[in-house]
C-alpha cells in the first residue's frame, strides 16, 4: 500500500536553483495549461533566456511540448502510464547487457521501448560511440504510429482492436488509418519496422525495430537501432536486422528464465 506524506515540507537547506526552476515550470504547465515562455519567465522571476533553456530540456525529456502557436504545454511524461513499473524494471535489467552488445555490433544507438496506451515510452538507451549519432532518448514518449518501435508493437495487435483504440485517440488523424493499416501489414510480413521519415518524428534519423515477446507470447517491448539517415545504406538493412533479431531472441530467452545478465558466450 502506498503511503502519502501530507506533512508540510520545508525548503531544503541546499537547493539547486536550476532543478527547482525546471520542476516549477513543469508544474505550472501541468496545472495551468499552455503558456508562453515569456509568461513563464515572469512567473518564476527568471530571465527569458534561462526559461528558454529550461523549457528546451523539459521538451527533450518529454515533460513539456511546444504547440503550433509557440506556447508550451505539459508533456506526455507527466501523464499517467499504463506500464507496470516492476515489469519495466525487470525487462530493463535483463535486456541491458544485450542492448550493449547490439550497440557494439552495429555501431549505432540502441533503444528499448514499451507501449503505454498508444504512446511509446523509451525505457533504456545505449548511445553510439560515434561522433555523429542519435542521442539518448531514455524516458521520452512518442505516438506509437509515428515511429518504428511503435509500429512494431502495433503490428502485434489485432487490426480490429487497434482500429477501435485509434478511433478513441484524439491525437490520431483518422485519415491516416488506411495507410497505417497497410504499413502494419507490411511489418507483419517482414517481421520488422523501419521509420519512413514521417513529419512528427525526428528528421534525418532512420530507425529499424523488432518486437520482442514476453514469456506469455504477447508482444512486450521493441528493440530499435537508430542512426543518422546519412549513414544508413539500404544494402545493410539485412545485416542490421539480423543483429536486432539476435538481440531480441537473447532477451526473450532471458525473460523466459535464462540468465539475467550477459553470458561470456554471448560476447562472441
């Protein structure tokens, strides 16, 4: 049972002002809705440039988002998620070593993603060591239909159920449904998804993903290899996909009761 502390909390003796300001910005957006950066700076009594830097980091981590009218709003990271925290911790623990092996084998950034409603949450990132790379996405949310990991997971859902859930999703454009269903059918035939540079995803990033199953046989998460599009070569797709499939199989084996950490045999 969760116990809530209702006592009045005193301000810590040693504060980190930038952290405090960032948290207050996130709370303001959650409580009062969309606001301009200048208004937020005035509310906190900080410079506009400081507010802009803090908001940029909140957007990066999914605690805020910028609307078309340039105002900021609370982000997906502040919404309740439908993923069991214990399950996420176990999945991450058993997958991390294999994600690192996959990063070393491909030279690119590797992500582990789970589905929360119709949003994908990145629960672990292992960054490429190359200078030009796709950065850490740990903790971020994206619409599942817009990214390769999300599409790999959506493809595992019965089409009828998916249509019902998409119809109830306010952020999904119904005009995209036919095209999405065709794309997911292709994912099912191939066994993997590759992003198609959709407008809501990051430009100049190519990502390849495969779903992995839990011990019950249901799709549990997706493993993605992401790279700058300038470095992606179509002739390397089979090679990359083979490495991802191997990582998926190893994580599934670990989840089914195999060793939670990487074995020496896996390093070969």
